[in-house]
C-alpha cells in the first residue's frame, strides 16, 4: 500500500508565486531558458536550468552549474522569495486548461514504493539524464521538481479535497502566460492530514504519468544517502521524494507526434508505396489528417496530407503495447522504412507535443523535405494496463497537458 507523506514545503511567498513558477526543465531548451531568465529574474529556471546564468560555453554538466543552482536556491531562501512551512502539510494543486480542471495532492512518495513496485513505471530512462538530476538533487539537497503521478482516487478522498478547498482561500491563484490557471491550498488541519495519509495506505497502485528521469534520480539520491547513513530510520526526508498525485480520470493526455528529417533516400511516391503495405493511405486535407480515434495516423509529406489506417493484421495479434499507434508507427514504418531503429538516439527524428497544431508538423517537414506523423493520444487506461503488466511503452508515447509548474513546492532533504 502507498506511503504518501506530508512535508514542510519550501515555497514562494504569495506575491512571488506567479513569477517563480516555471515549466519543467526538460521541456525548455537552453536558449529558451536563457530568454525566459533574462525577462524574469525570479523564474525557477534560474535553479532548474542554472547554466543560463553562466557563460555560454559552460558545459551543461559542469559542476559549476549545480553549484550555481544551489547558490540561487539558498539566496532566495535568505532574501524572502521563499518561505518554509512551519509544520508538515499536504497541498492541493489545481490546474485548469481549456475549461477542464485536474486537482492533485502534493506530498512526498516513499522511495521504497518506487523500489517495490507500488509506484509503477512505463518508460525506460537514460543514464546520462538520470545523472544530471542526481547531481542537481544532491548538490541542492532538495527535490526541486515534482514527479507527476496518477492513482485511482476513492470518492472519500475527492470529497476531502473538495471540503479543504471550501474551508479556506487558496494561497496561490494565478494564470500563466499559456492561459493555464493554477491554484494551491495548504492542508494543515491535523484530522485532514491523518485522513489523507490513511487513504493512501489503501491505494495499492500509483502510476508515473510524467517524470521518469526525475523519479529515478530522486530515488538514487535517497539510496545514496542511506548508504552514507547506515543507521537511518526511514523517517529522514531523503527517504521520500516530491510528488503530485492526481486522480487518473481527470488527466489529459495529448498525442506525441513525430517529424523525420528525410525519407531515407526514397522519393515521396516510393515512400507512400512502402507505407501502403502497412496502412490504407488516403489523401486528405489538414483537418482530415487529424486522427479522431485509435488506429488513425496523420501523415504529411511532399506538400500533401494523408490519413493512414493500419491494416488490422498488422496489430490484432499483438499485446497491449504492440497495439499502440506509437508502436505500430515505430515497428512498421519508422524502423523498417525510414531506418529509425532507436528513436531515443537517432538525430533524424524529433518529437512534437500534441499542444502544437498540425501546421507546425507541416512547417517542420517542409524545412528539410522530411515527413511528419500525427498520432491519436494514448489512453490513460492503456498506460495503466501496461504498467500493471510490467511492460514498457515506446519512448515519447504521451504528452500530458497541462504540465506541472516547478518552483511552487520544494522538498528539503535535510
């Protein structure tokens, strides 16, 4: 059963929250982070992407980057940008995008739950990306970015959150530049805290929605601290990591689309002929190429849009992973036809979140004479089933929107 703990958050003072809150470090490029930082001296990217405040030639993994992050974090604690809660609390984090709201609980998840499979994964991680966040967490002595989790909430827990929201005003209430509203409530009532803790003790499965690298890194820092303190009791802060757990049925998954820079030496005609052995190919317009259900894929190449419908015999005998559209695309088109055997490392492919319009896929394909693929979003139920079966999804299978903002909650490890 899940061990989900309250904690003493380090968080922005209310007047600073909207300026501190930032997108996760891994969805912002180095150049984008620098531009944001130049305009906003309080953006949390000054901590999460601290290289922005160092010379351009600085290597991303230079020790100076992590030391700069720690320095800025300490300065903001000292100068009043951040406060520290007086007692362990839970927090409600509500986000609204395009009229749809998701309401999660902020707390700390046990590293043992991650290690023993209560917290379930569905993606592989890369050692280099893990090492970056391990060093960041270790040097900062804090979890600075929350892990995005999902669970099957009992109705009683949802009712508890609703009551807590009604009982007091939010400490943060702002709308970010992308039009997403963010509201946060502090749960400091002892009875509510005890109820939440006991409610999670009856939840058997929690799923990583987004943040596999951050989760793996946080756990490895916790294991490192355990080795350094062999008499640990399990109650130390390093035994848990910062998380936000949402009801799975409130979450929105968007497609994660693909753009390949070239046609692997094929003409557009030859490429389409090869694809026709895998899918029914119908020429259409941009609107018609937007997938409306599972097993529809939009394709743009050589100035034209197409709707692809995979032939049923290409997937009907496959397991739940093999029946995902991202798997069909990878195994039947990207790898054999376009020679993209490993999308994690191949520089010819790029991934575009489903928050971008199809016109962006067209633009990117036209830039290099390549090809774009628009996918239908993976269902949350498929993600959970895959995780339950201990299987893995192809890389970049899901784009959760809205993204959690970093900087609103920090978990000190000391």
